[in-house]
C-alpha cells in the first residue's frame, strides 16, 4: 500500500508526536525528577518506564538527525549553502534549552543542540554504510566497556561514584522557592545532567541515533516506506528477538558480575545492556508504528501529527505548567500523587495538548516557539504566522 505525499509528512510528524507523548508520560510518573527524592514502587511507573524511558528520548534524537537531512536537502534544492544557517539554528535552540533548564533540569535541548553540530561534519561522509558503522561503534559504547575493565582492575577513577549520584540540590526542588530552583538548576543541575549523559553512555547513544536518522532521511525510509517493507519487518523481528534475549539475560549476567567484581563493573555493564535493550525496543516501536499507520491509512495515529509539528512549544510548555504543579514553590503535589494518579494526570493533560495543537493549527501556521525559532534563524519577522482565512 503506497501512501500519498501528505501522509508521508504526517507519518514523520505523528512519530514525533508519539515521542513527545512518551517523554511527557515519563516526566509525569517521574514527577519531573522529584520521584527520585522519595521513590515509591508503582506499577504505573514501571509500565511507563518499560515502554518509554530511554526510548522516547532516543526517538527524539533519531528524528533530530532525520530533520537535519530534510532541512539540508531542501536548502540545497534551493541552491543554498545550509551549514551556517543550521549552525545558527542550533545556537538559538541551545539558548532556548539554557533558559528551559533553569526551570526543569531534565531539559534535553542543551544536549541535542551542541551535538547537532556533529551532523554538519558527518554529512560530508557520503557513504551510508560508513555512517551506519560509525553509529554501531557508538552503540557498542567503548567508554563504558573501558571503564568496566578499569574498574575490574581496581583503578580508582573507574570505581569512583558518578557525579550524578551525588546530591545535586534535588531536595531543594521539593520545598525551595522559585529562585532556589533556578539557582540549583543553573549549576548543580547542569553538572548532574551532563554527568548522567556522559557516564551512562547516553551521549554516545544520541550521536549514533543522529547518524541513523541522517541515513534514514537520505534513503527515504519515511518518505517511501513501501520500498522498505521487507527490510523493515525483518529489522523489527530481529530487534524484538534481541530485546527479549537481552532482557532475559541481563539479571543473570549482572548477578554473576556483581558477585565477583567491584560495583562499578556491574553498573557500567548494566548501563551498556540497558542501552541495547532500549535501542531494540525503539526499533520495534518504530516498525510497529509505521505498520499501524499504513494499515490505518493515517487514521487515528495521525491525530498525533499536530503535536509533532509543535514539539518545541509543547515540550517547553509542559515544564512551565507541570513543574509548578509538582514542585514546592507551586502546588507541591510531588508527595501527594501515586504513580497511577500521576499517569492518569499525564494522559489527560496530553489529550488536552493534542486538542490544543489541533485547534492551534486551524488558526496558525507554526507553533509559537517554532515561529520564533524560524524567525530567529532567518533573522526576519517577515514569516507568516496567522493562517490565511479561507474565502
């Protein structure tokens, strides 16, 4: 079954909307990071983390590389040199991320924006096979393996606790003022976040997903999904088998290692295997999403597309609304809601976001932050914002 051009764009936007939904639900059951101040067992928490933790974030990274491919291709078709403008675009995204991180330390824009500069370098590599090999090397996580080996050998630096496990002011978020939140997020929060990205292998995983997204964009994987039917299904099946095998083997593997080695060895291997499981799960979810989208001819799942077209506005807006709901300077509900209640709140809130996005694009051409980002990139306010009235 071949999709029309409009459906192809809807597929990408819908997938991006799905990633936004998953990330938001993770943030909700995580109480926008305050779950870790007083963790409570919850079936809802476990379910959301199993489905989306590490996968929704990874899907955003993959879509980032895909978007770069689309932007560069369109610019070159117009006879433009896209490199300088894309670098400026990333700088503006970084500024948005810096401001956002003062409210919510879990901001991902500060990671995606600077790493996005690497796309300008790797885009010069014209061989897709070379790019995929580079991505595979990133997914193998040599630093995690090296650190595990060094920890087993007794190296002090390898056995030292990761910085993100130290107290980084999270307790202040539960009862501090808004000024306190901004202060601890500006320094301690940034250190903790970047430590987590580097020391758990998340940074290299994002780079690898950038490369995969770039290749998928070049090959038209989403633009012409009917051409990749067999390869897509084989990939989904293999990823599914690997995911189950890794999930089943992980407890025994880590149990065997922990019994004979320093704790740091098991921690690094645990992050390594968890990353592989997340990547396999991501591949399965993407394949299933495309299969369902094609089978339904865009119905139902295309309802996520408006949210996917304004992910930046909604992503930042989620923090501006929910941080005051959970944090001490606002309603302080972080210790009043169960995991199930937080999940229900997240589902209801995301349904409202879908309705808002649908209403918005009936009247405007871009999301508010998307328009500002586009206007800033082009350095002009002469960007149509209001959708023309239909005569």
